């Protein structure tokens, strides 16, 4: 009997890591699909609005509840009015949801494309050349207060990346990879720096395969060849 128990324990020890890996892969695939659906939703929205991306109130702080035109509310009809589309299934942040969120939102949008402005100042789709090269959604934490990220927000995150709380955690949820949606409607996984809350410095030198700008002086220099960028030009509005 003891031999049988020992064999079962050995087999369980061999299978559990494989099962955990398979679960992580499945959760990542679901999150990647969320990004794809959001990215495609922005294109359908643009098709309904004279080839303009959404634009509305900056999605931060009390406006998350009070403003009817923050991006995640504008996009809900294009996601079947399903707020679960904004939930990352691999979410593991500690703490509570930011109190002004009306429901869970684990993703941010690129403010250089989904322009936050009141009154709205929407960007035309033809202002984004080679849209497959530009990020439109990526990962945040539902604990945070800001869901519109510009290049300066990405750089702020880089400078607080190893901080021992939620900063940076969204970009490393998936086996140290960030999941992103692109302006052409596709989604992909990108390599990111390792997040180490015990590191001597909060700062990391770059954001892995996420680049800042194609033109001008970038806020960070990628060690890896960027697979996707936040903006076209480091000057002005970015596009």
C-alpha cells in the first residue's frame, strides 16, 4: 500500500508542473484573444465613425465612474456589452480594485491613438502608417488609477518597474511577457525585462520588445529589436 501511495505521489509531482504550465498557456491564450477583440473593436468603431478612432474623457481617477465617454465605455457595444472582455484571466495582483472603476479593467490603451480629450479629438486611422507596428492595448493592474497610457506613462512605469507593488506587474503577468493588441487588429506576446521587487533599483533600462518611437529621440532605448511601438514620432502628439 505504501509503495502505491509513493508511486502516486511521484506521478503527481511529475504531472502538476505540466498541468500548471498548460493552465498558464490557456489563460494567456484567452487574454490574447481579449486583446485581439479589443483591437478589432477599435477598427469596427472607426468604420462606424468616418475612419476615426474613439476619443473621449481621460480614463483616470473619478472620471472612471462619472464620465460616459472613457474608452472602455465607448467600446462596450463593440464587445457585445460584455465587461468580462476587460478581465485578464491571469490577474494575480494583490490589493483591491481601484474604487472608481465601475467594473474590473485590467487593460490600458495607447493615448497617442485612442486620444483622451474633452471635447473629443479623434485620430484618423490613416494617420497611423503600418498599423501592425503600433500598440493599441496592453496590460495594466485593476489596482491602478490610469487606463490611458502615453509614452510618458510607459516610461514612468519603466522607472518604477521593480517597485514592490502593482507597478509594472501587468506587463509581466504571462510568463514574463506582455500581451498587446496592435492597431491593425492582431495581438501578440512580447518579451519583457524580469520584474524584481527586491532589486536595488526600481528602474529598468528598457521595456523589452516594446519601443517608444520610430522617429526622434525615444524615452528609452530597447535592448531587443522592438516588435511594436507606442508612437511614430517622439515630438508633438506622436502621429
